C-alpha cells in the first residue's frame, strides 16, 4: 500500500487550548480541525489526533508513534540540531501575527513600560530573548490563554504574547468587553502553520494540491472562526 491510498493519518497536536486555531482536547470544531478533517474526507483518509506536550515539541516526530505534526513551521527548528525538526513541510495553511497584545490604552506605551509579560507555557519567546537574557522582563507562563487574558485585564501582566484572535476569544469567554490590540511599540512578525512529516512526503504533496485547489474554503473557514487575514511582512 502506498502512502496515497486511503489510510488513517495519525497527527500529533499540542495538548493545550488555543482556540480558534485549535483545541484538540475538546469536541469543539476549530480552524485546524475543520481544515484537516475536510482534507482527509476529500481524499478518502481518516484522522486520529494524539495530544502531546508542547515542551517536547521538537522531539514529537522522532520519539512518538505519529505520522504528522500540526501545527508546525520550519522556522521553529534549528537545522543544526539532529532530530529536531521534520524532513517535509507543507505549504502555508494560515498566517498568524506574533506580537504583544495589550489593552487599547497601552497601545503606544514604549518598550520600557513592559516589565511582566504573559506567555503560553512551552511557546518560544522569540521576540523577547534579549530582554529575558538581560533580566529586563519577567515572563509569567501558563498553559491557558484564558488565564493569561485574565491576568492582563487585572494588571498582573503588561502584555500577552498570543495571536489577536485567540486573545479576543478568551476575553469574550470571560464575559469581558475590554478592547485589545497589538502594541505598536514592540516588534511583530508573521508566521504560518504548516503540516509536517518525516515519513510521508506524498501526503504532504497531496495536501499542497488540496490547499491550492481550495482557497475559497480556506478563506471561508478563516472568516468563520474570526481569524484576521494576514500577509507576510516585508523583511
């Protein structure tokens, strides 16, 4: 049997709730689940999800019995470290903005204003590495974006490094109507979610063809989950 024949695709996913992008530990649909399930259905596959710890993210494909990883991104792995990343990555599925979410009143606060920052446990603080190394900022980590948004509203952190769609969803789930935005004084980056594998490049190619032929479905799903349209920033 070749890898393009109908089969069950075992996908490693993060064991946290990061809605609307994903929450594989619940029965709720999410952007990621909707996209992956539609791809599988259209190509005669089924999917099984295996929730794995974010802190072991770079080792998943090498140490766990999974076929694919989602989300992944080639930029998240050090190519000089053996058994760190995947061998094959799909095209971009959706773009997200990496930045610091603040209350609207703090949108233009200078970098010196930020002393305490909220971050998802296991996520790499790429935009703050220098400040962390110099002990210029304190990181308050939690596995729950909802908890971090509560900390932001209550003033326990000055900002939270999550995507704006995630921040707004969990703020609304708390029944709060505070206005949120990205800090314009702090660095931002745009990155993508990709599907990755070591064993099945043919499925990645099939997934890429499916992405190319379903732009309207991808856009409609993004709008359904209130995910803003992002484009890569000019370097």
